[in-house]
C-alpha cells in the first residue's frame, strides 16, 4: 500500500491536539508519516507535541505564525508520502481512514482525490444529536464535482486524501484565502478536469466549538468572494456553466417551496387570507425560519445569518442566528392584524468568553420600532436564558407587513451570537384582539 502523509497544522488548540495526533499515528494497516506544524502557538502546543516525540512516524516543525494555509503548505513541503491528508488540530480520524482511502486511490489511478463522510461532535468529542451526512445531498458527489462545489462547499478538508503529484502540478493552498483555502483548492483541482470519489462511510470526526474559524462570519464571507473571483478568472467557461446550473436549481427550488408552503397552509386550513362577514381576518401563520432565504439584508453580510439548533432553558429549538451588526427584513404576504412571537438570547457558548459582549435586539413592524431589549449574559448571569417576546401588530392597509429583526453590539467586544428563536407571525381574527393593545 502507498505511503500517506498526514499534515496537522496547529495553532493554540493544545486541548484538542493530542487526540488529533493520536488518531493520525493510530491508523491501522497503513504506512503513515505524521507532520505536525506548530504555527507559532502561544499555549501548551509544544508540550503536547513533545509527548509523541519518541514515535518514529512523527515529524515536528515549529515556525512563526503564517496562518492555516501557510502551515499546511509547510507540512506539504516536508511530506514524502504518495498521498496526503490534512487534519486540523481540533478534529480526528477513525482508525481505518488512511488504509481505506489509500486502497481506493491505489486501485483507481484516474482519481485525483477521495473524500469520506463525517461524524460531527461537540467539544468533548460526543456525537451531536443532529448529524450532517454528505451522502444525503442531492447533487453529484463523485466524478468531476466542480459544478457541485460551486453550488456549495460540503466537506471539510480532513475528509480528503489527495495524490501529492496533483498538488505538485497545481500548487498547494492560497495563503490569502484563509478559511476558504481548502475550498479553493478542491475547485482548482476539479476545474482542471480531475476526478474524485465519495466514500459513503464516516471516517472523520468534525468538532464544533466557539473558536473554530468557520464561526467568523465576516472572514468566511470575504474569503468566499475572493475564492470565487480567483476560480472565475482561472476557469471562466466551467464557472459560467456552473452558475447557469445554480440559477436553474434556485428557480426550481423556489417553485417547489411555493407548492409545499401552499400545501402546508391548506392542511392547516389557512391557505389564503380571507375575511369573515363582519370584515375580520382569519388565521394565517408565517414562519420566519422557513422564509429566511427570502429575507432582505439591510445591514451585514450573508454569513452573519444562519439557522442554528440551540439547547437553552432545558429545550432544544431552532433559531435564526444574526451576528451583529445585522438587520433583516421579512416581507409577509399579508397585512392582517396579528401576533408576533419569538424569544431572544445569546448563544451559551459565548457566555463564558472573556471577549464576549452584550447585544441589543430591535424589532420593527412596518417601519415603527416595536421592541428593544439589551442583554449581556457574559457579565450578567440573570440574562442567561431565552427572553420571551410577544406583541400584537396592527393591520396594514397596504396588504403586507415588513417585520425587521436587528442586532446591535453593546461595547467594543465582538464575540457574540445573537439568536431569535423560531419567530412566527400569526394573523388572528379581530374579535380575538378586542381589548388588547397593539404596537
């Protein structure tokens, strides 16, 4: 079996690094060398690496901080294996990963790289209840996947084993692309016409925690744009074809979602907004979570919004994550009088972070400020819970409602994840609101 080089860039992740190194050195039935590149860490990383110093398969390098792509490239320059894997210091491998992927490349010389499925774990290494499986995606996963990759990156770098000769041909990681350097590399390899194969088995463990680079929304947004610009210049025809396919897919998805939404409303008996004989408006429910892609961004970047599942106050709920400063407006296809209900919080992972700060939550209805709440759970333990919000929105004669969610930072600190739990607007009959105030 061919030799495999496993490159582990390490920067201030000492608490996870030992498990990463042990998983790389513990590969079964595989000829591996493990190259740890300490990228100028200031924590206990050198001490962790030193505990493995007697292992003949380990090579340790320490260098001034050059960033994640630079550390990977340094390891690549030292690699001697036929195949190369890149394992981030907070992730780890299943024992059979290297052998199974090396065997696939040995038996299929036309493949440039292979990649496997993942198991997502929490900071302690426990599998999360909700798992993402690459194999469940409804897009081509093997062959030339350039078009699929343009549609969206969907596998982390440590799932991949790639031929070192391909990297010698096309180059390593672009140091200017930070958290998207691996995505750009896979686009570059597939844009050049190389083939890949997806292994439908979870051989890599992906750890989620507050310090991961992928949680830095602004950085990820900027590097994604730079990645697309570079790839569009390098492979303009392939990129144009992929964008055309993506636009067609988006149109098909929109039509399908409209059909599903109408069917769901019909099942609830509220398919259309109607009025009773006395002019009151019948019930109609609008879920902000379902319509997040259609929301208009008034402030912030697309990567500052997402949907997360959060466990708080003893319950697990889906919420809109809106990293401040950010502002979203939802245009509801109804002007009915109704009730808006949600709850706000800062994600628990930020409560104990010294760099965390407070946040203001603003809610506007049809241009009018309806609700403001400021919380700072990092400094006020009494703020560490969901803060319930319910208020009534008056009828808008224009026939639509513009409901705006906004988050603002309090103070200079920037580490905060603002959450809006399952915001929902329910239009209700006039009679149900008699005697109750409105915004």
